[in-house]
C-alpha cells in the first residue's frame, strides 16, 4: 500500500509496558521502538498518528492531587497536558528515525479538541475508571467532596468519569491541510480534549473519550483508507486465554459483529477496538488492521495481524 492516508492508533500499552515504572526514560525508550517499527509505513503514505494516554493521565491526576496548596486542574486541561507529554517525544523520536533513513518529512502535533454532546447518557452514569486506587476510607472522603468513586475489580476504589461518544474533530480542517501537504500529523491524543457547545461557544468538560472511537472518527473525517490499531497483542482472538482460543487472521465485518454479540470482546480490553473497526468500516472505511507495533509493517503487507474488511 502506497500513497494512501493511514491512521495509526497507538494504544497506551504500546507506550508504557505492563509492570514498567512510568518514567520519561521508559516512555522515550518505548516510543523509539514504536517509531522504528512504523517508519516503513510512514515512508510511503500520508500518516496521522493518534495515541492513548491511560497511564499518563493517571500520573497527571496523582500529581494534580499531591499538593494541597496548588489549585487542581480539571480533567480536560490534564488531557491537553497529556497530548504534549506524549506528542513531544513522539515527534522527537520520529524525526530521529527519519533522519537516519534520510527521509525528509515535517511533523506536527495538534492539540485536538473533540466535540461531545452535553446530553450524552454517559454524563448521567460515569463508568470510565481514571487515576489512582483509593482505600474505602479515602473513597468515602472523596465522595463527600463530590467526586464519583466506584470499586474497581476488588483492587480498590477509583474515580469514574463520563466517557461520551465523540461527534466531531474540531481541528479536522487543519489536520486535513497538513496531511495533504504530506506532513506527518499527531492528533486526537488520549481520545482528544472533550468539549461541548454552550451558547454556540466551545467549553471544555471533564470526561475521557475512548481513544479508539476518536481514532475512527478522525479516520472518517480525513477519509483515510486504513485504520491501523496497534496494541500489545499480535492478533485478535476469540475465546481469549481459554483452551479453545483462536486467533483471527482475516475476518469480515459481519463475522466480527457476530463474535462481538457472543461476548468475545470485553468492554475493558478488545471491545473498544472492535467497536472502532465496525464504526470505521460502516462509514466508508476500507480496511482495519489490529496488531502490535512489532508486526505493523508485516500486517500492512497482509502477512500478520488481524485484518477486518467489509
């Protein structure tokens, strides 16, 4: 595939590995590895890169809560911070790899706002876990202060925030112009900064938008040919981690929908990626690939990963 518009959606677990300390050194090290893997794809295609921010937003929330003297920042501001926190080393390492290959391309990171509906049901029933774990006693105190807290898989208590459906990429025209001029563009980091319209004016709101759904929306906005979702597994599986586990190499949208209805893709793991794949393909998208960074280029050639088509 050459000279196509591709969205590469990097999962947060591709940037910080499970069990790793969240240090800038580990973040840059992992980003560097990812960049080496995607350079062969970027070389011949117009590319937009989106990314998750799960671990990063959690640590920003910890930092936010650490000081009793300094005013706390709302979640939408922290989301914007995370776009810079990841966008900068991603730009840096991509430029380094491009220079090693003597490839001349410009890179831009766009602070990306994503419109959501203030009447979205998610605002009435927050479900998205964010930030650190609390004890039961800490959770009670925070609940009294107005923070929504729920128990998370018996590991403790965590804050929950709304996760509304993304409607529109506010900066989509700017992104289109950059991509059409062959600029590598980093956008919609962490699912984007959630904003609503109030009296026809934009206003940030405390929420977290699913990164994969935002990536699908971005792909539709720029009329991308391919949505490449990079996570920590080489292929999508049904009956995951069971004796009858089976990896999927190629699957059509009808079959993947059936597997979803059968409960093979839980909401907290593969579910959002499958939802994003279905959404993209149902809205004029041509192909979705789900794999890990190490197999990204092979998957583009049809030799690895899970390929989902109409």
